[in-house]
């Protein structure tokens, strides 16, 4: 049978023609829509003009999702604005989906974030606006229709009257606790006021931080302005949301997190958009929440890597909050028991005002902090043990007064094993992945291929393995044997525990999973494996370890009440000394001075270009040719790895803080030029968390 699709010999194939779409009349008013296309191609990162048909004019308002045709394909986008005319012949808007969900303020913020991080607007919009959920929109429309007010009735947009919550103007804001902080009274007075306050709040030892954040939010709410509180994870979200709701009422607070699920997240987003919730507590992407008349943005524990977006363009919630506070005239508070180097840079430049307890007050409320080597040992021969005798003594004494905490830096049972003879890390002979002993039988196994048969060391031929790093589960077993009278409880990212249930409890937890000890705090805490934690490679290792230590130590009661913190590490290590003195800001400022001398971030802006050797080098050469001496350092090529094990290289460019926008702009232009020519793709990250 002759294939109808096959041309006959000597006969030219007839081109297929699509039936022309009937021309639609444009809208009578503002017939042109400027649309931001949701495409990752850098050369398409600009608004495109489309004709708004009269039939879609009422629905195609700024902020709505639309579908348009580009190069013969249907593409999603957002309407940014409507204008009267365009210089080109326009394609019509094909369809409109849902209500307006992108406010002008958030659209401008997304554009600023994309420019700062040398990315595209489409990548930022995907994080700022949650995916559409049609069922939520249908339910909302039905509720609005059935609950439509009678003509002349006045509705309360906040919905506070439905639950009897106090009106924002009548909220009583307690501020006595803030008067203990230097600059605390000025911060409370400035939050929500006409002149925005910008502060770096160093939470003192034993501080009930969610309550203080709730008071800041109540101050902004009392002035009739909205607030956003950004936290790193779900555990902090629950604690912070409960405390904030206790100050301003449940009805005024919306929780915004991807862990809520698509439907609940979109429902909360629409509540915020409608003005039903003026206060938002959420994780990373909540910094983009469409809160009207924003008066305050609080970023809690801004040094946590969870606040950095892992997908392109890799923005950080701290920097987005700073951009938004400038654009909308809102107060900004970066808060936490520790201080990130980026926050310290903002404070030393004068842009943020430090708010901290006086030294005398710190000494009065902090626990007793010691290094194991300074605390004395019953058996000096065992001073180098992973769990020295003094640690058991501290925990035994603490158990008589309340719950105690042991912080272990690694999860699992034996997350890293090595050859017993030569100490070479054990790797799977099939794929090279690091082997671990986390299964129920404690046998070393590859996370991909399982337990290999007859493993032997490729260097020395040894067949015996030893533990290099001990995880939280193995540590809990060891303390259970050493302290038989205590109830040992495990808390980690896999099995988090929210609160301590019994007073005589020994909690073994990984960083960030420490449960709430109650109003009195932990009686004692032991921070294990200090040397192993600080020896990990990475520019931010010391900063991250100290942040975790302060987060745990601030949950321990004051020394006057018997609180004791023991660090199992050498006392002369700088990070250990910073914890002993309880000086997070001073440590961050000294580390920042070193980074300035060494031309390292965050004292400078850094761009990382990753890709195959030739295209990555071409991008770096082009940017350096544009900026010249404004590029302070060019490092590379360094070996890197792609998603499928492909051999890549990475280049790093450093520029002064003032030249950061020029560096980002040059990278954007080069990416757009390469995208238009369909050149090989490279990855660009500005200010990566792990440079």
C-alpha cells in the first residue's frame, strides 16, 4: 500500500497549511498586553506585546496568567501591564487562566532579584507565585458568590470581625523585653512607622525568640501595616506562627510553605492576596508573599542554607528581603542567636543597626560554657575519647535538674566508614559512592547497589572496616549504655521530636532538630565532635558550625540556674572561644575582616560559571573583556561534575560590592547572546552559598 505521507517520485510534496485563525478585534481600551513569558531562555527575558481580544479584555488584567503563542508554540506568561499601542503587528492572547495573582510590587521585586542574581524573571516568578490550583479557585468563587454582601454593607477585608479578633489599632504591644537590648526600644518604635527601621538583632541567651518576633509583628500590625516572617524550616515555622498568632490573632496570620501541599499553599496565597491575612509566616519563598502595605520583614536565622534557593538563579531570602524593604519602605530585621557574615557586612557598613544585649546582661543570663579540655577529667588517659568522662559527668548532674541535650553533627548510624588498616574511606567498587553502615544489620553498604560481596581496600587490600564518623543513632546507643537511668530520646531530620515530654530525659539530636525543652530550658548540653565538624572542607564550615552551637546553647538555662554547656573540642579553637565568650557578632566581624584581606565572599561579590571547558571559558573571557579591572579575581578552571557525572569546569569571578551589579549585568548579557545563537548552555550563579 502506498503511504499517503510519502511523496511520489518526481512530484514535489505539497506544503501543509494551517487554516488561518479568524482575526479578532482588539479591546476598545488599552488593547495591548505586555506579557512576561515563563520560558528559561535568557534572550526571551523581556516583555512581549500581545493583542487583547475584546472578549478577554475584562479578564486579561495585569497580574493574571495567560497563554500566548510564540514561534508557533503556546507559552504561559503573566500580564505585566496594559498599554494603548505597540510598534509591531501583534498575536492575540489565546486564553486567560485564573485571577490576578502577580501584584505590581512583587513583579518589580522579581525583576530586581533576577537582575541581582544574573538570572531570568521567569525563574524567579516560578518561586514567587505558587502553581495554580483550579479547585481552590472554584471554591473561592463559590464562597464569594454565596456570601455576597447586600448593597451598602461594608465588609472587613481582614476578616477579623468573623472571629472576634481585636482590630489592629487596638492591639496592645508589650515592649518591656526589648528595653533590655541596646537599641531595642528604638527598633520597637520604628517598626511600622514612617521611617523604616533596619536592624541586626542578636538574640540573647535563653531568649524566647518567637515571642520577641511576635511583638515586632504586633507593632507593625498595630500601625495597620502588614508583616512577613521568614524561617528556615517547618519546625521553626510552627513555633514562630504560634507565637505571632498569640500576638495578633489566628485570623490575621497565614502560613506559607511548600510542605503544606499544592492545594493548601495556593489557598493560603489567595488569602494573602485578598487581604484576609496581613501577616505571613513561612519558609524561603514566603519573602515574595503579596502582602499589601508591607511594614516589616523579619528573616530568622539568615545563615541557614535552607534560605538559599537551590534552583536558578539561586537567590537568598535575606537579600530578597533587603531589596523588598528598600522598594516598599518596610522595616527589616535579620535575627538569630548567631550572626552570618553577610549580616555582619550590612551592620559594619551602617545599613543595619546592631541590637544586642549589653555584656553585663549576657553574662548574667548565659549558661556556663566550657571546652572539655578545660573542664577536668576523672581519667586523663581518656581525655581524647569521643565521649570523655567529663561529658557523662555534666549530663548526670544535669539530669537531676531537668532534660539534657547532646548535639551530634551527623545523622544515621555510621555514615562514614574506612579501611581499618590504612584509613582510606570505603567506596563502592561498582559506582564509587561512599559506603555507610546505616542499615538494621549495621553492615557496610552502598546507597545505590547495597552490600558488596567481599569488599577489600583497593590501596592496601585490607578487608576490615572502622567507623570514621559516628551518627546520631549510634551515639544514642552509646549514651543509653553509659547512663542506664536516663530515658534516651532521639531527634533528627528523619524522626523530629517537637517537645521533651519528661523532665529526666536525655535528648540526642542533630543540629536543627533539637526539641523544645519547655520554659525552663535544658539543664545541660554537650556538643560532640567539634574537631570533626570544623575539619570539613568548605569556606563556610566554621560559620555554620558556630551557628549550630549557638542555636543549641541558647536553649540551655542560665548558669545561675545550673545551666552548663560542654564543647568536646580544643579550647584554643577560635569558634570554641567565641561560644565560651558568647560573642557571635564579634566573631563574625573578625572573620569578615579576614575575608576582605583575602578578597573572599561576602566581602566581595562572586560569580560562578560552570559548564564544559570551552563554553565556560568563552563566557568568562567575554565578561572580563567587558569589565576589565573591575574584575578583582579570576580563578579556574576548577573541576566540577554535572547531574549525570559529566566532566565540567567551574570558573569564579570576584568583584567589589559596588561592582556587583555590573558583573551580574555582564553575565546576563552574555547568557542572552549565547542563548540567541543556540550556543552550549553554561550555568551562572551569583553569590553561591558554597562558592
